[in-house]
């Protein structure tokens, strides 16, 4: 599977740019939440893990997806703080 086929790369001048990926197992240290919370995020569609290779077992998400999730969480926290 190529990076282009995942639909997760940005195109620039007709060529795909690879993105950094983070293994799902390492997300707790990046997001500061337990694995069960990450599983819930996947079920709700907030994270979209995929396999890099056809036969591989480990799932990954793009760094951009994690950054977007963090940005949304920060904005929600700020909005709640301003409401008080």
C-alpha cells in the first residue's frame, strides 16, 4: 500500500509527501491518556489508525491527526475556562 492510497498525504506538484506516523501503542505518552481512552477515540472516529504494510499488525496514525486532536482539545478547554 502506498502512502497515496491511504489518502493521508498532501500533494505538492503532483507528488505525495510522506507524513510522520505514530504507533497506536505509543499514543498514551503523546496524548497523556490511557489506552482505553484512545480506543474510545478510535470508536468515535476521532483517530483513524491504519496498517503501513499488508501483513503488519501494528497500527499507526499520522502525526498531523494527533496534532489536530490536541488542537481541538486545547480549544475546547479554553472555551470551557472562558465560560466559567
